[in-house]
C-alpha cells in the first residue's frame, strides 16, 4: 500500500471503491453516494438504460446511462459538481468506441520509457499488485471514459508471453478487477510464439499456426469473456513478424484477426515499420517514408476487425511532426492514431508538456472520423502520484477528454483538470492553465524548433545531443553542415511530401508555404535563409532557444505563485528546477552547435559559448 | 574447465603444472623437465642462489637464479630453446622491481572495460575459479616475469570490500596458488571503509581510522605473509577520498602507507584526479592539467613506501597522448607508470593494437629510471584464449618484456611472441610481426590522428562519435568549429605546456615545432593550416583516415596469408572483419564530420559522404 493516498484530479473521492462493487452500476452508485457526501450535495438518481451503451444523459436531477454509461454519467456529474459547474444535459457519447491505454510494462516490473516508477501490476516476472491502487487507477480511467488497457509492453519480454498461456487465470483476475470500471484488458503478443510450442513455424498462412492462435484465443475468451484483443508490434525494431515468411502485414494481421473474430475481439496492428539498421551514408532511404511505403499498398486487404495503429507522426513521438501520411492513405482500413502520454521525447515527466493543444491541432489536418479508435502509451507507474510529475496527470485526464471529444477546447480541458485537482483561487488557476497551455511551445523552442527532430541524447532521449543520431542506425538525421540544415523532403527532394493529399503537398512543398514550425522537417535550408518575419534561419534558431529557456524560467517563477497542496508543491518545484537546468543546457548546447557550424553571431549579442 | 586448453605463447608447455609444485624452484624444475621432453632437449641443471633474488644467469648448460630468479631463468631458457635461439649468458635482472597487473575485475564476475569474457576468479559476489586455469595464468605471468597481481577493480564494488575482511582466508588460498609462480597479490581498497565498521569517519588524520587500517593490515599479512600492498583510487570519478575531510592526497596515502609499512607492503596511489562533472562551457578548466595541479605541490610529502601510479598520458589511455607532465614533476616521489593492456580506447581486443612500440617511445621522453615500478590494466578474462583476440596476448607478453627491459626492441619482442606462439614460416612470421608493428599507426590514422582524442562513442568507447564528448561532463573536448579544431594548450593559450620541463615546452609550444602526431593536442589550428609537408590540416585529416582504413584492409589481406592454427585462425579472421568494418565507419564518419564543418573537398576526389 502506498504511504500517501493520491487521488489526482479526484480529491473529493476520498473513499476507495470497495471490491464488492462488481459492476459499473454498483461503482456508479457507490461513487455518487461517497462523492456527494464529500461535496455535501444530495445524491442524484441513477437509471440504467442498456440501449445507451457507453452513453449517458443528465437531466432533471437524474443520470441515465447504458451499462458503462451510468458510470461515465456519474463521474461526469460528480466532476461537474466538484468544479462548481453544471454537467451538460444533452446525450453524451464517446467520439471513438475504443479508447485505449497501451502500457509498456515488462513482466520484470520495469517499464520501457516509464517515468513514474515501476509497473503497477508486474514484478519479478509475474503479476504482483496492490488491489486498492488498481481500483484507484480504475476510477481514474473510468472518470475520463477510457475503456481498454493493454497491460504489457509491445516488445513482449519474458515472461509476458505467459499472459495468454500459464498466467491466464491471473489475467482473468485482473480483468475482474478492472471490469467494474468499464475497462477491458488487451495484451501485446509475440508473433513468433507458436514456435515455442512445437508448431515449427510462425508463418501466418500455415494451418498449424492458424490453429494454434485460434485455440489460444478460445482459451483466452473462456477465461476473460470481455477480453478486448491483441496488440502486435511485428517486424519492427528486431521484433518477429510475417516478413520472416515472405508474407505481408495484411496476411499476418488477418490470421490473428480471424482467431479473435469469433469472440468479438480486435487485432490492433502497429504500423511502426522502418529500417532500424540504416546506414547513415544512405541518403536515399528516409525513415518517415517507411510506414506509408509498407502499408498504403495493403489498403483494402485488412479484415474488418483489424485496426492499424499509426503513430501521429511519421517518425516517433517527436515534439513536432507533420501528421503521418499513412493516416490519409488507408481509406479502406480501420485506423487508430497512437499518442504517447509517456513523455519519452517531450521531457520525461520532468519538463512540463501538456498535450491537448497538440492533439487538437491534429484534428485540423485530419478529420477525426478518419479514425475508429485512439490509443496512447501510458505515463503511469507505481509512484504515489501515478505519473511522476503531478501535472503529468493532466495528460491522462486530457487523453480521456480528447477521446470523447477531439474538438473540445484544450484550454477548457486543462483548466478543468487544474480546477478539479487543486481548486486554486481564480488567478492562480489561470496561471496554472496558462503554464500548461504554453508548455509545449516552451519545450519546443528550447529543444528542437522549426521541425528539427532527434536532437536528444541517444538511448536516454533526455537532454541535448545535436549530433547524437547523425551517424547512427536509426534513420534520424538533420545532416547539419556549415551552410545548411534539414532534409529536403519536397517533390524535387526525396519525394516524401508526395505521400500527402494534394492540399497538404502544396502546403509543405515550398519553404515559403511551409509553416515555420515544420520548415526544417520538409526543407534543407541555408542558415541565411530569410523567414517570413525577416529574420534569418540561424537568428531564428538562436532566438527560439533563448526564448524557450526564458519561457521555462518564467514558468518557474509562475509556479512559485501557486498555493498547491503538498506533496504536489514540492514535487512540482523539484522537477521545475530540473526543467530549467535542462532548458539552459539545451539553449547553450544547440546555440553553440549551430554557432560552431555557421559562424554567425547572434544579432542581439547574447552569450553563445565557443 | 575450459573446453579448449589454450597456451598462448607457450604451446610447448603442454602439461599443466601440478598443485604440489609449491615453490618457484619446484615449478622451474617441473617446467624444464616437461618442456625439454616436448622440445626433445636435454634438461639443463638448475641452481638456487638466493642472493640473486629475481635475477638469473644461464651458462655452461646450467641455470642459476634467486628464489624467483630460478623460475624466470627456466622460462627464459625454455622460450629461447623453443624459439631456436640461445638464451643470453649475462646476468639478467628485471628493470623494475614491481611489475604489476591491475585487474578491473568485480566480485560479481564482470570486468570493467574487459574484452575477454568474465572474471577468471570472481562470480556471484565471491571467489569462484578453476585452479587449473589460474595455474596456466600463473605460468604465463611468470614466463614473462610479472610479479604482482591486483585482483580487484580500482572501483571497489560490492562485495570486493570483503577481500581484506571476511574473504581473507579465500584471498590467502588464492595467494597460495599464485605464490609458486612468483606472483604476489594486491587488492584495491575502499578509502571510506572504516565507516562501515563503526569508526564514524574515514579522515586519515583520525587516530581511530589509523588504528582500523593498522589492524586490518596486521590481519591481512597474518593471512598472506607476502601480500604486496594496496591500490587506491581516491577522490576520482565519485570514489571516496581524503578531500572529503579537507586532507591532501599525501595525508591520505601516508596514513595507509604507515599501516602497511611494518609488513613491507607498498601503498599504490593512483594519480587520476580530475573534475568528472565539468561544465563544457568552462574553457578555463582543462582536464590534462588536473593531475599535475593536484600532485606536483605534494612532491616530497609522500612516505617512502607510497608509489604514485600515473597514467602514461594526462587524459586517459588515448591512442596518442604526450607523456603526463606529472611524471616529470615528482622527483622526490616514487612513481609508477600505468599502462592499459585492456584496449579500452584502442580497439577493445577486436582491432589490432600492439603496444610495445608505443611504450618504447615513452622511454625516449621519460628516462625509465624516473620510475620505480610499472603497472598495466589487465586484458585478461575467462575466454579460452585468455585475451579475447588471440593476438592481444602479445600485449601481456610484451608488457612483461618491457618491464624487464624498457629499451628492448619492440620488433624483437613482437617477433618473439609471434615465433613462440605460432612457429610460422619465416616470411609469414615477418608478415605477422609487421602487422603488429604497424597496428597502432593504422588504428591511430583511422580513428583520431594528429593528437585528436576522445572521438569515440561515450560509454562504450568503441566506434566513432566525433561530437560525442563535446557537450558532456568529462572535460574532453576538441571544440571543432567551421574554421578550426583543437585546444590551445600553449603558454599563450591555457598554459598546459608550462607543466613540462623546458626542452619539452619548446618542442610543444609552437605548431611548427610540435610533432604532427600531437599537433591538435597542443594547438588549435585552422583547417587551412599548412603542415610541414605542404598539405593543409584538413587534407591531412582526410588522408589519414583514408590511409588508416586502407591499412586495416591491407592487414585483413595479410592475415589471410598466415597459416595459423585453429581456433586462432578463425578468431583472428572474425575479429579482423569487425576491425575493417570499424575502420570504414571511422573513415567515413570522421571525414564527413570535418567536411560538414570545413566545407573543404578532398584534393584527391575520394568519396566523402554528405
């Protein structure tokens, strides 16, 4: 049991849900009663209307909802009440039916790219958890309407392959725990697993392989009748996959999809294939082109219960990328967009980086109806506050809100989180909301502005290393020289831009039309290139890094003005110190890096080290 | 027991020394008998003359030697016979009385910077070894006259601190095993250890601390009467030391020296102190100056049984450094030079790098009488051939030969190793000898020529990363810009050169006088600087990297012509493939790095990638 009970944005729910609340309706009733007691409000009526499914309506002092809708309605009512607002009266339904958290938890208890402590449910190669904490997590997920939890890392490491084998009874027990919160489980699987069971091949067209997976699926759904499905990372970063057998990813995915289809399961297939052993000398290969090249030709070949899960950008969760062109190329394929709450490249839950403003931008370029689902890599762990930085909870909260309404105002979402979490005086609430709203812009400026990706330290992905990836195998290069920087991805360059629909091509294909924040993603530009505002590229790089660092320092001052409760106040302050140190390092390293290359002095005479 | 018995340069000693040979004289007699049987020669007479100590004389078919001298004489006679040569008839004595191997073995069985497998005597936090293999090692060490083995890493990690405490009986057993080979044991100690025993401080001036170490020394020498002494890494890379208590390193070393003095022990103190948390922005601090600044003021303050062990260069085992100025500054201090057989920065026992030519150069600049001892970090491990690359054994062999005669011809030493190891036809023996003789020049050219250090990958120290250290904390920068590269360490620069005696200052202080191979160590030069041979600096950098890589490829061809026995032939070939791949990577990465910076084209139009 954790020493300090931390309740994230639900401090008013100060009594834990008891284990005998074994349906969403019972949880809803319990929460309403307990929450209203804490808030000193009368308890509203709760009505079940199975036809509403996940939807709910609040009117006349009553909450009506479907099987899980009643639970979502109860939380919506309570959170509105706690915030001193009125819950909306119209029928509320989630935008996407599948709203998934992908946990990169390993069975040994570590979490790949985890920044909030060890796994909440694994340790020593097996399940190991505090039921109370998991019910707290179930409440958090349900309160923002998230409904699928993939419990293990997409890189299936020992003994996570046992989740769907020897550990099935334990998986069923975990599913029982989360079921009352409307959360269904999913697991990442190892495509080559039949080999470990004497099948002799993992070829998706082999009848023995197909039978093995069908029998496996039958066993899983017998143990967990509402199991959600499988998540697969295949032929990616040394993972096994259908390429070994000369099969396409459609053939690989469909084989698994057919095993889970009879049970209503989905097969989520990650579209994250690229050459992770690229020769840096090879300028013809360009990693951002890889997913489109692999998947676009397969459009129309995937079964209906396959969901192709595509990262938002063509690289890998960078601070700024254009939307992945694969998301426009698969009109006849069910698509999920993959987000990442874990701040792998975005500050590692030390630096502030609230994501809703970024996600909201995606809906400008990609109508959300192009997607059937949304997934996010978890930022959760065993830390008392679940997310390392207490403010990182805003991304989990915000993800649920986004998954219900991708058009929601990020400002309203983040203000809502701030209000529920801290009930600060109005001016302080605005200060905190502004900090969150600006956090990405600040981080982007002091790290890699203008669409310049991958300037982090290899392996740790934290802190500056402007050349760290230049001669490595990851296909992630800016090729900065004494004259110019960036990759020419235009039609006359390597042609990446041609993967986009025509209107987007036009927007990206010339340096003049291309938005500043993606200039160096699409173009190779000389340092003396003059931007629309009259500044040179090099001056803009310097200015951004000075401004970004100043922005971090200003956030540090703003943070001091907030009357946060402990331990959040100390935790946020301690992380802010590290963020400011990080921002200064970025400012100086990147400015020096480009100064050594370009020889250009800062027009404003600020300090750039030799 | 290892599957294949590998006997390095002693293939004719094909019977293991039995455990009942418990004195050097008995080992000598056994080896002579067994060796002569294998070589089909009459057994020479063996005479003990204790007055000769480690010395021996061979004349009239008899070997006369002191307690260990008889053993050294026996091996010298056998090796000469096996090589078809005559052993020298004059009295032979080692140049330095202490000829030490420093093992960086951890109690958990790992070896820091080890490239030949796991520890030969540690596993799982305790001693664990194959006695037969250790006697093979004892024979190897004795055959080249090495006489001290420090068994644990200078970074004393758990449970190595127990070597001089709970594990003392086991240490004594190991000492018994090596004693017949004339090898005495030493251990690295943790300066702060009294704290773990309730002393409350580790202040060297505290009487309780002094008493603790005295009592410890008494216990050690009771268990191991010929124990050699302690090796200490203090106040270095986060190790504890006297600075914690405001004491000098003389005060710290002398305290320990006085504990071991009554037993005839030595206290070896590593002069490896620098700021390993340097801010890269701080151009005033320069790591190569650190050891001199710390130790030169202490000259004359160390007790007689303290040996200050100084790395050969002021940095850390780079492919080319000027001799450490600290070695000239300590006329009233007993000094040891520290070499490194483990090829940490010199190819990691994948790439060939025979060291005798480099060591021989040291004697040109530093008369060996300035030293009282020599130490080398071990390149040994549990691999069947003891050294990973079978040719890396040449460095262990060569170190013994160097320690006996620092003026010996490197060519003769390496040819001797080749002949003993392989008995190749004359032309092939010359090919192999030439490969070894040229190996450093080749490696230097394709990695970091002209005194340009630290262009390896941080952490692994293998493979190119020209900017890997530029913004890091290690004090290791070349600060390459679009115009120039290198650090100005002249009198008008940061003054490092002033740490040298006057004649060396003159040699290094101007770019014209400075030898090419140290040009960029002492000077910051523009790429268009014209070298003595008329080439520009940038052209010389390109040429070196092309030539170095071609040199590695040529070695690969040469290797194919050698009729080596298996498994040496396969092992060497497999490593040579990796070396050539490494050399190509270095060539292309470094050339591209400097081409991007300088914009200069190769005068000969060879391929430099963008």
